[in-house]
């Protein structure tokens, strides 16, 4: 097929994908040869198929075609090299190849701040740098913000990729979201940050910044899911459950959205003491994500918390997961949930530190870390817990730990005072 004919097929396949006519899209693509610029055309078309259907298998196929395009033509023009890197950086399992391309491009264009931002965010996603390194890099790169409109657009889009977002970057996001060439999805990320900080009403206001934008109006269910996630810790369990159920009733094709709604609803049912329902929901999550061993951890955390399995079984499952998935980037919430439930253990201290670097407000992980420190440096643990009690005066969990640490130190009167609070 000529280049023009190949491009026509790619455009037609994308149009079919947008109309959810998947078989027609695949049929149009099938005659394309696996050589030359057909690889890029195929990669783009499969990316569109995934975007419109939510089927992750199409994304992996797109990744394979982008990888081939890169392997066969390592001296791609800057524009195409960047397109390939941008695509690969968002496909699980292909981020390292994207990072190599970004590093080469940064050497060729050292004054382009947006390329350096893309490099830093990709390094974080593959675990090359920590969350504190990323925050330091971005703060120095984006003060002042670049004036070039294309750089601004790329920076905004790249910041949306940090998921979950890091609350320490809130000032950066707030400055970038004001730019004329920003991305409205940054409001969604800002809402997530405020929710992580426990500022739920402010989170709802930020979310409105996204849901009222043209792109947000086309993405109603993402906003509805985050709204349900914000309502849940506020104690509005029935309202939160109704929102999750309305997402599940919408007959969506997007696996990620359905999974998020099932997980949220499972957490609500768990809070309501309806453990059997919560476990049944996790079974649906696992069936929906058969390639993701992380989802098993969510079910194991729930089963352990409700005394359905032993500590030995829960620890074995966590160890098995960690052996297959080295600590990097932002660990899934299922990992934090299980780690926070298991007793404090010295062999998990590096894991506590990593989880706290991503989410410093995680109460269960803070407690496990302090309990560990108390075993070797009780006075330091006492100082740590006193600071947390000052920062979180309404959180009773910290008073219990304060009492535990006081007992370790033999200060029984102080322990009694902490428990009486």
C-alpha cells in the first residue's frame, strides 16, 4: 500500500474506533504491511482503539508497534521521536524505552523545559528517582514557567500523568493550571491532592474546575468517581455508594472506571460491616483485571482484616507481590492497605519509608513506622507521635500509639492520659 493509502486506512480505522465499530476498524487495518511508516499508522490507530473502548489489549498492541517503529528507525525526526516517547511513556511496561528517547532528546534540546519535565516524570514512574527528587526537579524547572505556548501545553499534559499526584506539588499545579495553554485535567489532579490532604470541600471546588470544562463534560464518570471517593471519607457512605452504583449501572466499556467504582463500593461495604458483599465485589475486580496481581492484594487485605485468613497467609501474599514488583514509582493503594493492616516488622521498614514518601498522611503506615522506631529508639518515637498528635488532634489512632510508646518507656501515667483522650 502507498503511504497515502496507508494513512487513509489509519484515519478510517480511528473513525470506526470513535464510533465503537471495533471489528470494522480491525478489518481496515489488517492489510497494512508491518514495515515503514505503516508501523506508526498502526500504533496510532491501536492507541485510538484503546482510548475509545478502554480495552487495555489494544494499548499493548500500540506499544508493540511504537517499539518496532523506534527499533527500525532509531534516527527518527525530533517530532516523531517525541510522539513515540509520549505514547510509550503512558503504556505500562514501555516507560523505560520512553525514558531513553527523552534522555536523547534532552541532550539535543537542552533549553526545552518541557522535555526535562517529561524526563523527570518518566524517571519517577519507573522508580529511578524518588517523589522528593521529582518535586525538587519540577520546582526548579518550573520557576519561572516557560513562556512558549507549546512547552506550556506539554508540561500541563505531563503533570496530569503523575497518579496519584503528590500534594507537595500543589503550588506547581496551581500555577500551571492558570496558563492559557494548560490542561483542564490538572483541576482533577488538584482535587485529588486536596482530598489526600483531607480538605474535602476544597477538593470538590477544584473538581468542578474540571467537570465544567468541555473535556470534563465528555468525561462525566471520572468526575463522578472522584466525587464518590471524596464523599466516602467525609462519612457520606450512602451517597458515596449511590454514586458508585450509578457508574456501575451505566454499562461503560472503560475497565479502569468500572474497577474504581467496584473498589470504592467495596470500601463502603467494608465500612458498613458488610464484609461478604465487599469480598464479592473484590472477586468481580479480580475477574475484570486478570493480568493485575495487585487486585488480589486488595481482597487479601479485606480477608485478613475480617479474620478470614491468617497473618502468615497475608504476609506471604505481600512478599510474593513485592518479589515480582520491585518498589518503584507510586505503589498501588492495595499495597498500602495491606501493609498498614499487618503488624510492624523491621523487614518492611524500607517499604514504610517509601509509602510515606508518596503519601505522608497515611495514618496506618505512620503508625507502623513509629511502632518500629519505638522498639529501638523510644524517645524518638515519642517525639514523632507527639508531633502527629499536634497535627491531627481529632485522629484517635495516634493517641493509641502515643499510649503504646509511653508504655514502652515505662511512663504509665502518660499512657493512661493518652488512652483516656
